[in-house]
C-alpha cells in the first residue's frame, strides 16, 4: 500500500496536478513531506524538463 502512495504522488506531479491538492488527498499536514518523501522524478520527466529548458534557450 505504501508504494502505491509514492506512485500516486509521482503520477500526480507528472500530470500537472497542483501539489497542495494531492497533499490533502494523501493527508499530509506539511507539503515538504509530500514533495520530499513521496514524489520521485522519473527519467522521462527529467528528459522532458531538460528539453523545455533547451527549447527556451534556443536562439533563432
């Protein structure tokens, strides 16, 4: 069951859900617990973010 909570938090952030929303869904009183202990960044997520930065830095 505990692994499901980690997966849920990670998928919520990947889907763009507001952290305060799923903080309350998970029942955490502190957003730090939710963000630091439950959210894990996947390789796909890192690559997507890196591409966003790369696109923003492109000079035409």
